[in-house]
């Protein structure tokens, strides 16, 4: 064929082309050569000489389609003869709506399927007209928006595919729209009533869905996905009637309990969502859901909340989950539930804490009691167990409700926030204005118990320390925790009681992650002092060897920065007459230290020192760990077998309270004997030469004076603030020497 434009007779070409258009739009079969020839006809009309006939082709095609759609409407969709009406009545008996006019949907749907598919083929047949003629005359997007028309046409031309759909809308949908929507809604309501199981009639479903989709399709191409027709013609009425349906359902269900109401409403939601996905455009789903929520949830909030407290109190996870599902989409719908949940956690947490007593109970007694006024079980614990129970019970509360939030409330941040608030209030609550909140102290003690030497594995320690940070984060006054923790860390480091330095460092890093570097700065400095002291003792030993000094004992010192260690004011040190066995070692160390570090002041804190002493009795030898003051008391008996209390105290220059406390510990250990039960200045003290103990290695500790709550509060406000450049304190010695005395052989002080 020749592509050169030529003169044609339009009527002759159009006659053949119209016949093919008729076959295409009605989905009749067309031979391949005929189809190819019609492509050529469209081309030749558009490029005809001397004048292109594209506009005439467009108008003739438009007229043909208008006549075709009107014919479909009158002779196929609107069947008026008696015979067809009779058929309609028979078919209506099987229709979901129970109305003969339901067949209107079926006839419309059949006609639409045929027409819409045919229009696609027709659009392809007119490809040249669309691309070379219509597209060049179409308004661009900006012109369409601002109403510009630079082409002089009174009406914008559409591509043939768009034209077919526009004609269908104009002559079919605009004529039948309301009747179609009536039958669609009737069919959907019938499906709601008869198919609550979700098993929909395949034929009815296909018809209803297809008709609804036609409302979208007729504007989809021309308006770039516009849903205006769908929304105005169908969606608005659908939402209104759905709301009426939901009101009726909700009213009927109000006769049952809240639990059953929620279950049925959630099931209704699921049914409506499934129905919407089957029938409606995707944009309608959130709108339908909102109407459903408004009619079945928002308008019945008081009813839903009527059993809220009981659900939370009994921790009915299923009911709470359903209540959460219903209230979550509603604005501020969860507010009351969150408040009730928060108060419940507080109540349960307070019960857990109130069940623990121990500070006023002897450490060797644990018993169970029943507090009838509160109707709760009271657990009386030893004082050294209260901090463990406090932290672990709070962790149990936190773990329990965190799991409940995860499984019931889908880890909703609002409920996690309520858990945080509840735990913070429990942990920081003061039971009276005069009572100090001890949470910071108890958590610090819990960490101290984990970090001290024990049989606990490193894995268990790491796990428990990590969990303890959960409770730590809720403590409001973390500075108080820091001071207690620092004090306990100092004791562990000074007395070498740490399970491992790795565990200590791990805990400090956890605290740094939670609170920042400044929070742990002094803790890091304490670690540095211990490391430096190890090197310093090695240099001191070398100094003694190089200068041929023999102290007669093994001796080591920890030199600590006064500003980093919470050891109290170092200016006020208890008086103490150092035993002559220690004097040489102390003097040599001071000489060594000032040679290497001039201008620094050393303060000896003997009350923090301890050591080992080997006691040799007639029956057995013992190695005893004790404090410096205890060793000083025993060393007094190297040359004398008996003293009065006054003589011992005067010789050692100890304060009376300190002297009596350390002497009493030796008496209770039965190493020393008193001449009378009540201790006074004239009471005689002597060695128990018949001492006997099954254990050959043990430790004697002085009875510590119990801190009052006022003292604890006072300590929490204090912190040494000395110049670390000019002040250092020496807290530890490692002394060993041989003493020629029948009761003593070896002395080691740390």
C-alpha cells in the first residue's frame, strides 16, 4: 500500500469502516485482512488530499457510538416487552434483593462488559487518529486546570477510548444511575444479612462489583483516576445506608455484656472490611471503617468503659485486647483505658513493695505473717535481703506488664509510657513527708551484692546487672544513687571484694550509657587510682631492695585521690597510736612517696585498713583476717598477758566508742576474755589461751554502727571536695612480720 496522501470519497470508506466498528464494539469476530484494511482506512481518512478528514471521522464515530449506546439502553438493558418482563419475574426469585429489577444490574453488567472490552479494541483501531490528530489538539494539563483553549475548538476532543467511556456515562449511567445504585445497595445489604459467614454468591458478587467498577472506569482515563462520579453517585449513599445498618446492629447488641458486644463488633468490622475489599474501590475502605467506628464505638463509649476497671483489675487479656482494637482508631479513645491501666500497675507495684519488711528485723530471722487489715501476705525479710527483693520484685512487675502490653496492646507506645510512669511513681514514692525514699540506696545495694565475690557466674551477673538498669532509669534522684554506688564501689575496691574488675567496668559502662560520662567520671578515677597503686607498690618494693631496707613485714598501700573517693572528710581522722611494728614501713613509704611526688599531702585512713594475723595456740594455728584496730589491740599482748580496758584505750589513743566496738568483736570471737560481763574502764582483758575453733581460717569484723535514716539522708547530700592535686589518702597496707610471742606468729595488714 502507498502511504502517500490521496483523494478519497469519505462516504464509501466510512461505510466499510462503520461495519467494522460495529463488529468491534459488539465483540464480533473480524478477519485479519479486514482488520488490517480498516487500519489503512483510518490512516487514509486522516491524511486525505486535499483536506484531511480526521474531524469528520471523529464526529461520525461519536455519532455512531451515541446511537449504539442508546440502542443498548432501550433494547438490551431496559427490556419493556411483556415476554422479557415475565422472564425478569422468574429470575428475580433467585436474586439477593428479592426484586425483579435486580436483573437490571445483570443486563447492565453484561452490556458494560461487552462495550468496555470493545472500546479497548476500538481505541487501538483508531490509534493513528488518536496520536496524530487528537493528541495534538488536546489541552495539556495546565490548560485544562486554568481553562485555556488555544486551539479555537469549542469542545475538547477526546481519544476514541475516552470518548467511548464518556458516551457510556452520558447516555447509560446518567440515565440509570439512581436505579443501579438502589439495586447495588439492596444487593449489598442482602449479602450483609444472609452471608455473615463471608461466603458470597459468586454470580451476584461479580455483577455488583462489575457495576460499581464501571462508575470508576468511565472517568479513570480522562480524569487521571478521578473518582468524582463514583463518590457522588454511589459512595455517598453507600456510606449513609451503611451507617444506618451499623446503628441498628449496635442497638441490638447493646443487650449483651460488654465482652460479647466487643467480640461481635470486631467480627462485624472484619465482615465489613472483607465486603469492602470485594465490592468497593480501595479508597472507600477507610471511609466505611470510620462510619463503622462512629456508629458502633464512638457513640457507645460509656457502655464500653462500663466494665473497663474490672477488665484491667482481673487482667482479662482477651477483653482488653478487643477493647484496645476498638478504641485505638477513636480520637482520645484510649485515654481512660491508659489511666486505669496506669493506676492498676501502681497498685500492684505498691502491694509488691508493701509486702516487704526487714530493716527492723534481725538478720538471722525470716518469717511469714498475715496482715489482716490489708488482706495481703507480708513477707518479713532479713535486712540483707530487702534490696534483692525490692529490685527483683519490681523487675517482675515491669516484666509482667511489659509482656501484657506486648501481647495485648501491640507494644503501643502510649501503654509503654504508662508503664514507665507507674514504675517511676512506685519507685520514687515517699510514704510520708518525713520518710526518705530508699529506692536509690536499695538499687545500689542490689548492684553491690552482685559485684561482690560470690558463686554467681559472670553470665548471671551480666544479665542481672543489665536488668537492674531498668529500675535504675526510673530513679529520679540519680545523684543519690551515684553517691551510694560510689561508696559501695570504694569498699569493694579498697577491701578487694569485687567479683571481677571486668564486671565492675561493665557496670560503670552501663551507667555511662544511661546517664553520660559526667555521671561516671569519679568512678573511672577510682579505677585509675587502683591501677596506679599497683604500679606504685611495685616501685616501692624496688626502692626497698635498692636501698637494702628490711621492714620485717610485707606492706602495700593504695593511694587514692581525695576528691574522687567518697570516704568522708580526710581532715578529721580518728586519733590512733600506730603500733611500732608498722612504724618503719609507714615512714619508709612516706620517704619514697615524697621523693617521687613532692608537694602532696598524705593522710592515713587506718580505719579502712585490714590484714591477716597468724595466731598460734597450743592446739592449733589460725589465720585470721581483721581490721587494723583489732590487730593493734592484739599486738598489745605481745609482752603483757593482761590489761584493763582503760590501759588499752590509753595506749592505743582510740576514741572510746571505736575502742569498745573493736574490743567487743574480739571478745565475741572468744580470742579475748573479759573479767566481767559489762565492759568498763577497770574491766580486765586477757588472752584466751584455750581458744578453739573448727575453722583455721576466718575473718573477724567489728560491729558496724547502723546508720539512721537521717544519717543516710545527710550522707546523700555530702561529697568530699578536696583538691586532688595536693591531697592524697592512703587506705591500705599489706603488713607481714614475725613476732616472737606464744600467741602470735605472723602479721599481715591490708
